C-alpha cells in the first residue's frame, strides 16, 4: 500500500489521522517482525479512515498485552507462536519471525512446535515445520528441502 491511499480507498472517507500518527501505530510491527503485515496495513488504513479512536484503542491494548513486564519479547513471541500453531492460525509465521528476531533459537522454536503438537496434533506439527523451514530458507537464501 502506498503511504496515502490503497487501490480501493478512493471510495472511502479521507483519513482522520495524520501520516505521522499512522506510521507511529505501524512502527512497532516493523520493529518486531521487520515489516508491517498486509492485514495490519489494511486494518490500520481502514481504521484511520472510519474509526481512528477504535484503532488507537486496539493498538494500546495490543501493546499492553503483547509486552507484559513479566516476560521478555522472545518469551512472549514464543508463546504466541505456540498459541497460533494450536489454533492453526497463519499468523503463527509472523510470531515465529518475531521470536527469531528477538533471539529465539531454532531449538526453542522447534520445542514450541512440539508443545503445540501435544494438544493440536499432526496439523500443528506440519504447520510448524513448514513455517520454520521457510524461515530458515529465507535467512540463508537457499532451499531448505
């Protein structure tokens, strides 16, 4: 998405947030994952146009819940990776990337896949393995299989 519009945004109301404020809301995603995922881009774009106060509240709650004082970022991201694997959520990949960027080892990530397997079964193990192999491929630039 461009900084000021999206292909379908022309029929939507104008933004009610400044570009600076919107960038500040998206910034933590870039810091955590290395980019702003498309769904986050879409949610923040739509929210900035239709309900900026709700968007601000969503991001405030997200920051509060995702960064509790009792866990470091790596631990929180490992837990979120496991939760999303158990739910078979495609966002598991994003939290695996975030955990890795926060210092998680391949062993730790694989251990989380094992934990998700205990309660979700083979689909979680398959999804976890796929996510980790694609991440390793992206890190090295070489095919992993």
